[in-house]
C-alpha cells in the first residue's frame, strides 16, 4: 500500500523516547527525561530580540530558497573567523536545521549502488538518510576502549570501488568523541586519491570541552576543497533547536543541487529565524561559553555519580552533551537482557528516560543527555543507580576502559 522506501526507514528513536516520557507524564508520573538532544537553556535574549524586530518590521515573506545574503555572509564569516576557510555565497545554503543540510547533501551526492562509510556508534539519521538516498551505509566500528577513536586502517578496509562518500560527525553524537585533524588528514588523502566525497557534520562544533585544535574545515579546505561538504547548525550552539536553521558549505554545484531539492520541498527557512541566526552568529559569543561551562560541570558530576557503580563504564566525552555508558555489566540472560529492555524498564519502573544504544548501532550502551538542570540530573542519576541496584546483574565484568 505504501511506497517501497517506507520499508527501509525507521522513525527517530530519540523522538520516540520523548513521546514515551510524555505519555507517562500525562498519566501524572514524574518522569525525568534524559533522552533529549537539545540544550535546556533559553535562546539568548539578543537572538530573540532580532526575531521580534523581524516580525515588527514585517520581514515575514518568502526569501530566496538558499537564504538571505546577510545570513549566508554571517555563516561564511564565522567559518572564516573560526577556521580560516573561505566560502562564497554560491557555495552556501541555509537549511531547516543540520538535519535538512545532511538530507539535501545525501540526495545531491549519493544514489543506488553507492556505498557510504560512516563510523558507529553514530547518530541514526546519518544512516537512515543514506538509505533514503538508496545508497548503502557501511559502518566502521569505533570502541570505548580507546575513546571511540576512528582508526584510518578500519576506514581503509571499508573502502571499495563503490565507495562514494564518507560521512563524519565531530564532536560525535552519541559518543562525544572528536575526530582529530591528523585522522582527517589521512582520510582526506585517501578520499582525494579515490574521488570520494567527505561530508563533515559539525552540528556540535561549538561544544568542545578542552582547548584542542579542531580545525577540520581547514584540513578539508586544504586537501579536499572540491570534494568535501561542511554541514552546520545553529541548534545546539545557540539553544535554537526549535527555530530550525542549519547550513551547507560546499562546492557550488552541490549547493545548487541542494537548492533545487529544497526549492521543491520546504523552500526557504523561516524568514524570522534567519534574522535571529544572523544575530546569533554575529553577536557576542559569550552565550556559547556560558552554556559550555555549565555542560562541563554537569558532565563531570554525572560521570562521577554514575560510574560509582563499577558495572557502568563510561568514556568521558570530549564534546556535545551526552554520556554514552556501556551498561552491559547490568544485563544478564535471566534479568534485563538488552539495552532496549534496560531503557524500557528504567522508564517504566525508575521513571527516567534514556535512549537505548541500539538506536545508535551500539547494543549494550545507553545515551544519557545532560542537557537538563543539575537538580534533575542528580535526581535522575540517583534513580538510575537505585534501578541498577534493584534490577541489574550482580556480577561485574572484568572489561576496563
Ligand atoms: N547532527 C547530529 C549529530 C545531531 O545530533 C543533530 C541533532 O540532534 C543534527 C545533526 C541536526 O540538528 P538540527 O537539525 O536541529 O540542526
């Protein structure tokens, strides 16, 4: 009855967690939702003010599909300032979030018969979009033992004559791991030799905790300028998830294809949002630092509390706002068997919503968002520990991270 493509795409698991939590809340249950992939902070005041001005001055009509020049300039200036890379207006398109940026790009670059490599664990939208474009996702596994580092040998092993693209996300959702400039350098060399596209999802680029050099756009610009794509977003850096604004920076023919798709799908991003994002990108960036400092405090506190149970092992994330602990030490064949069951039971019995690792191609793990207040995090962590005490497997495994 439905089109064939509906058989190979799954709805977002993270959105499903939010719905399940809402359902329990409607029954009057006090659920702590640690599933959310969005900052709990309000959008900064100066950004909201720019949106009010846009409404007040009736800036409420269609704009060009690719976005207003003022915003494209703000985006390219920010990348110039942050990374020293140069993109022109015809190499820039404004999209409805980073999600549409990646969606447009997947459709512009990939098709039937193509293989697209991406590291796992990964954000599910990446492989679902590859499948929607009728290409085949090829997952390259990363491991907690070395902080989910991407190994070039593993990428190389996955390359075949059908490889058309590599999609990378740094900092990564759900692991918070960073791809290093050295790793990307090596990948870019291979990609250049074999005519492979590299798509870099920088959605969490402003949320990196330590002062490390993360100039991935610079690497791609110097090594693979004509075969690389940058996808960014205002969502996480400026607490603007609901405003829906992202962007693509890529060679003009890629942007032009994205523009064609988008012109028949959603047209321009909301005109008011565009003005707000100009203010976000050109205004004082202190608001980003304030959020990052608070995320760091929460990360450290939550990590310490949860890993006080030796059956919960967790890598300290370098960026984004998720812990991705290995909870396989709490599972057993005669108790809670899988991380999906764990997440389900934790929600039903412990009233804490987390996302099972299966959603990220990583059974045995759960993703816990710390984009929520310290008070709720403390309560949530206490409930998780109590749940682990009551229902978790007794034995601790001897695996170490
Ligand atoms: N990339 C990653 C890795 C994400 O986790 C998300 C959202 O959760 C996005 C891109 C897209 O976010 P948005 O569409 O809100 O910009």
